[in-house]
């Protein structure tokens, strides 16, 4: 038997649970820091960077970020 999906008036009462918003602080910054396609996010949130992972990132801008790394 196929699954039942609401149609017509059944859609009026359909409750879709809200997904909690993902905070940028809760993302995996080891993965983000190593991803060259995320360089703009890395620059915007330098305070969250995983510096060891950033060292493996091949993006050309990484050298300047590492050189100016906040202590």
C-alpha cells in the first residue's frame, strides 16, 4: 500500500516543524577553514578559523591570512 500524503483540505492542517537556524559558530570550522571555496566566510569570521586546517587550504589568499594571524 502506498504512503498517504495529505491533499486538498488535509493540507490546511498540515504542520511542518520549524528547523532551528544554524548559527555560524556551530558549523565545523575545521572543514570550513580547509575549504578554498569558503575563503570569503573565513575572512569574515577570522575569529572562528581553525588555523591548523587553514594551513592546508590551497587558496592564494591563505598566505596573507596566516601571515597576519591574530595571536
